[in-house]
């Protein structure tokens, strides 16, 4: 029995009797006296429960003038709410197909769970929103082929659109895993054409053909060493460390953000905030730096600092031509 369940049981026990002995509470809750004492203190001090100990009756009770006390409705925590609402949103977006008969009961069950916290399902969905940004639509047919190949451990022949070169190229790959990152899907794979680990955006895969050849197996540690050590979705085992200094104003937000699992940070006497993080490819990091405008300065390395200066100069030149 978790703490929330104990709170509701305490409420029921006290509400059902003129007085509830300590021994009965301990027996029903299955906890020590120290735990019960902490629970009662929390109910009194944090949830304003009017619980008193009546020496004459030899037990705990609600004060007479507050006999109708009820615990406030408790809802899910942030991670639980995010998971439930995301699942419900994703299931709602699925087009009718082979899984329709299985998906509808799942949606109903999720709706029931959301409503079980004491709020109408429609009210929850209208009052709490899950917003996505810059999501790119992957081909449903390609996604099915790729997902099957990932699980069946078979190689794929893909037709991949390289946005940088504006060219369509064919690659033979051994798919390793699918990754959902910043509202988009990516395929981590061993590229036989490049003899290297690569990550492909699924929306850039124009066609995917399953092959009968078994996929080359890579350990998660090898994938993480190549794809997880740098910054964002771009791969590379050879990393550098970026040092970013944020203004005292912007630091109030950035200090609460997690840009990378290995990031380091420190505060300056001026109230400014220095964030250090590894990267192998600067493209995504550049975008995240530039969105902070003049509130951030790249301290190191020199190449990254120059890259930001170049981007800002190009932006300023574009505005000057008008």
C-alpha cells in the first residue's frame, strides 16, 4: 500500500467511527507507529485535515465541526500524466487499419484511467494539452517496413533523401533501433555503404525494401558511444566540449534545462551561467544556441564561436539587403 492509499484509508477509518484507536489504525494500515505518526502530521499540516486525538475516547477522530472533511482529489504526477496523454493522443491520430479493433479498447481503457482521478475524460483533454512542434510526417508504408526489419533483424535497402546535397541515394543498412526524438522518428543503423553507424530521419526515407540477409548486430554500448556521446541526433565519437555563457536573465530558465546527460555547469558572481556540454557535430547545437539570440555567448571552442558569428553575420546581411 503506497502513501496515497494510506491517506484515503485513514480518512475512511476516521469517518466511519466516533473514535478510532491507534491499534486499529496500525493494524489496518500495516505500518509502524513512526510511519502512522508521519502520515497524520502530513494530513494535518499539509492537507489541513482536522484530526485530533481524543483522550476521553482513547482514539483519533475528526473535529465535530469538520466531520464532512474530504481529501482533495489527487491526480497523476507529471510523468504519469505525460505518458497517459501522449499515448491517448498517438492512438487518436492513428488512421483506420488492421489494428483498429485492438486500438479502440486501448483508447477506452486510457480514457477510463484518466477519468479515474476524479475528472471527466473530455475535461482532462480540453484542459491539459500536449503540443508538438516541427514534427515531420514519415511515410506510413515505409515506417511499417522499417519497424518490421528492426524487430525481425533483417537488412534494408533504403532510398534516402539527403537534404544537404538535395540528392536521393540508395543505402543498404542493418537497422538497429528506432528512436523518437523531438517529435520525429529516426533509424539508427549500420550503413554498409559507408561502413559506419548512421542515423536516418524516417521522413527522409522515400522507400524501404526488406532484404533476406540478416542484419549485422551491434551492441547498445557501440551505438551509444557513437550516437549518444555527442549532442542531439547527430553522431560522432570524437567529441569536443562547448562552453556557453548565458546572461543572468536567461540563466533563470536555462539552469533548469537538461541539454545533455553529461553536461556541466557553474554560476558566475555576475549571475551569469556557464553551461558545458559535448558535441560531435555542431549543426543541432548551433540551432539551439541561436534561438537564445544575444542572451548567450560561446566561450569555446574557437571553431564553434566562429560558426555562431558566421551565422549571425549571414542573418544580419540578409536583413540589410531589404
